[in-house]
C-alpha cells in the first residue's frame, strides 16, 4: 500500500510520511539518487511502499515530465509477459490482430518500474538482461530494433541473493539491477511514525466520506507495540476497518484485533495428564531429554540410540526454527546458526526444505 500526501507546493508529487531517523535517511538518499540516471533496486517487506518510492524517484528526477509506467511481474502470466514488456507485431501469435506497444515503448524516456522482479521467469530474465546491456529491444514477432530509453527501477520483497543461491534468479541480472540499492525499513522499525501514519489514514478516510473515529486510551500504545507484519498496508486496512465498524465513536482496546491487544495472548490451557508409560520407556524418555539438555554432559539412553538419525532430526529442526525466526531470509538464518550462507543452502537442499521456502514465499 502506498501512502501519499501532497508536498509543499504541488498536488501531484507523492510523499513519504515519517519523522523517524530511517525515513529521514531514506528521503535524503532518494534526493541524491533521483538526480542520477542509474538503475535502482528497491528492497523491503511487502506493504512498505516500494511503488511509492519509485514514483517519488521519478517525480524528483529530470524525467518527471515524461511517463511513469509500472508493471507487476508477478501479476501477469509468464506467456504474456514478453509481449507486455516489449509489445508485439500483428500476427506474431494467435490473437495478435494489431501492433501493440509494450511497457518499454510506452515509458519512452521516462521511468519503467518493474515491481516484484523476482517473479520474472528465467527465460524472460535473459531477455531483460539483454535489454539492460544493449539498451534496445524488439517487439515479439518483429525485427526492428527499438531504443530502450527509460530509466529502470525494480523492486522486490524477496532476498535476491537467496533467490540466486536457490537457482531462481540470474546473478548477472541481479548485478545489472543492483546498481543503486534502496532499502525500505519495515513499519515496526519506524517508532512514532506508526501513529503519524494512522492519523493520516484516518484523515484520508474521513475526507473520502467513509466516516470518522478517534483513538481511545491505550490504543496508541497497542499500535506502537504491535509488530506489523503487513507494514503500512496492514495499518491502513486496520484504520479503514475501524472506521467502518465504529464510525463516530472512540475506538477502545477491545475494538482492536485480539493479536494487537495487550491482553490478547492465548489463555493458559489446562495441562493434560501425561499418558501412563512403563518404567523402561520412562527412563529412556528422561535419558533422551538429558541428551539434549544444556548445560551438562549428554546421557546415552540405556537402550542405545541411532545417533546419525537423531542428530539429523535436531539439525533439521533447528534450521526450520532459524528460517522461521528470520522470516525465511537465508542470510539471517545462517547468522543465527553460525553457518556460512552457502553451507546453510546445502543443508536446506539436503533436508528438502526448499519446498518450505516456496510455501512461505507464496
């Protein structure tokens, strides 16, 4: 979700709200980057406003009077993406009844924003690399070479270095895009900006005729304490929900989703009685618990143990926990485990955890 607000003396230029140190540093960086003509790669979690930043780069650049063209690489089927980017000639394929300009051509000498670039198929990555290298392209089914004069701004919520290691993204294309990296901080790292954005969203919703609410005692503290996995998009959606459900009222803590309330933790559940086990099984269970307990030396169970299988089970579990705790960013998980990134990638393949990453990224 992109939060916009008119700046100074213009009603068309997007703005980044926030007085936190990360946002002040981001605005300063964007001012400098906008003055150049280099390719930019915007990275950040979903919902942090990557398209807003791309539009701001365009608005602050010498290309501001030219087109800003955006394409979501994850929203267009792979078989249509090439035509979408480069256009096609009449008769290029079934259904191509006329010449069609692609996004590169429509952008002209403006800015082309490639959102969710990590979703681009490998064959199309090769073609995009060629365009970035040669600064020209051809329509599908055509032979005329057309100038690619647009500035390229790409964005992704994924760790592209991780995608390279997993064989999903071309390393040479990554370095072509990664000329000027721009990182967007997650909302949870922006402190009081959370309240500023909440109030701005409420004012915008009121101006749009949806309704009006006030935030009651404790609500602001709850908003600041929440971790906001959906970032600004989640915050805006919450404000809209509160306005719809409580128009004209003062929102109380009880009106927030349970996960946001200070008392929203799951209640204590009664402890189920342990099943009866025989003495030998009980001794073995206790010995296994001692084997993994720290501190102290591990104790070998009396009946013995399949050490290789046991250690692999522990290793797999710890890797899964590290991936989960680091939001499936391999570099961060490797740091938690004290491993090199390449070593962790090999272990992910060994334990067939790549599918788990795919599911998490979906």
